[in-house]
């Protein structure tokens, strides 16, 4: 593979000011890999970064965002023999420092050296340059070779699937024969629906407010869909579960009023998994959760080696990420892509940038 000296990259120069400029192609250091980016997805976190409201990102004028990318190995840094040029790869966003207490026990998305220069932690497109570029460098321990049966469109959602799977893993993982509610039919929610189906949940109930997304969720395996604009979602979930509530509620919407609904939807002795970020502090009846002996879990990102598991599920045809890719833009049109995501113009599901 011929590697040029320069590349196109989207650089954030200030809040709302992102420009595609020419930058030198980065060189992979020890234990790093240079990847020719095939496509990079966008999400709500990218909008926060674009607006200048996400903590611990590099300085304006230097930083290239983009944390949901996939591509082909172009070059290897010293000490890398797990991959070869030409391999198709997908990523984990987070590569922990490998030496703090959390990383040592495998909790690398909670790395204690997060965003500390020189400590080895990398969150691609968040604490270091990411995938809104023609080339990106990442640590070999956060890259996974993809089988030929997995397309780039599928792979760009693998990290998203890993996020849902990590939340399930943190909460115990075993849901066979149990009722599961997934709140929020965005990319994380829709990948999680597929995961719960493959983990033999007895019934998967998808709750949301956009009918088109709910219908897609039904196509991807949800047994019941609940439009919260048309019915009381708590009452409907209770009805579907014989009045008891769900064994699991997985909250991926980020709606400020949703945590209270989650408590009300959950069975006594059940569990709630929070994988969403919220626009600000939230309020819900914690005493009600205590009285019902509900266990609540949080998880950040795609940790616990769950991207590797998601790759295996995609290779077996059990995860359909490409079904979520609704819009494609050239990298030069990144500002327009962000507008489409923010304004929901054309009912976007997953908008991807192609360098």
C-alpha cells in the first residue's frame, strides 16, 4: 500500500468550526497501527465535541474527532505482529494505559490516566486524533481484524454494539428466558435489541418516540414496540409483563425523564442498566428503587473485550450494523453531515463520513 505524505483531515478550530485541511499522515509508534480509514460514523457525542462541550479533548486547531471508524491496515509500528497491511479492522474507542489499577483488572474505559499526556491512554477521536481523516493511528490492543464476511458498513457499528454488550456484561450478562426493555431506538438501542435477541431473552420490548426507528427495531428482532408518544410506556410494559415489570431495563435514550420511567418499568428484584449520557443532572425516585430491591448499573463505552465478542457475532450473521447506516457524506461535507444529525433532517439513523 502506497502511503502519501499528506492527507485530508477534519480539524476542530473552535465551537461549531470544523474544517477539512491538509495534514501530514501520522506515523505509527511502538505498538501502534496506521489505518486507511474507510468510513467514520457520527453520533451525539460528536455533536457535543463539535459544540466544544465535551471534556478533556485536545486543543482547538489541532484536534481531529471521530471515534466510530473502520478501515484497512496501512502500516505497522514497532512490535506489532498481530496484524498485517491489507487487513480490514474495526476499533475499540478506548485503549487504556495498561498500568493503572483499573486497566490491570480490565476496566480500561475507566482508565485512571484518561487524557493524561504521556501515560499511554487513547480514546480515539476524544482524547487523541480520530477517524474523521483519511488515515488514523490507534493502539494495536484496541483493533480487531474483521472477517471478510463483515462489511465496513457493519463494522462501523461494531463499537456501538460493544457498548450495549458491555452494559449487559457489567450487569451479569445472563438474560435467557427473561423479559428485557430497551429504551431508546437509536444506534446503541437497536444494536442492543439484536444482542438481547441473540442472548435468548424471552421477550424484547423496545420503547421510543420515533415510529420509523421502532419499526426498524421490530425488523431487527424486537418482539414488542412501544411508542411513548401514543401510550404510557410504563403502563404498557407492565401490561406486557403481566403486571410485574421487566427483569431488565436498558436505558440508551439519554432522556432526562426516562430514569424515573425505568424504575417504574422494572420488576421487583430486577436490574436497570444505564448506557446513556444525559444533558444535565437528572431526578428520579431512588427510594422506589430501593423498596423494590432494584439493582442499577452504569457502564462507559465498549469495555470488557466486548468488541471482540461483537465481531464474532457479526461474523456469524447475528448483528446487522449495515441496516442502520442511513446517510453517507464525503469528508469535505462534514459540517453538513453534523447539521443533518442535529436537525434530524431526512430521519437519519447512522450518518457516516467517507474520506
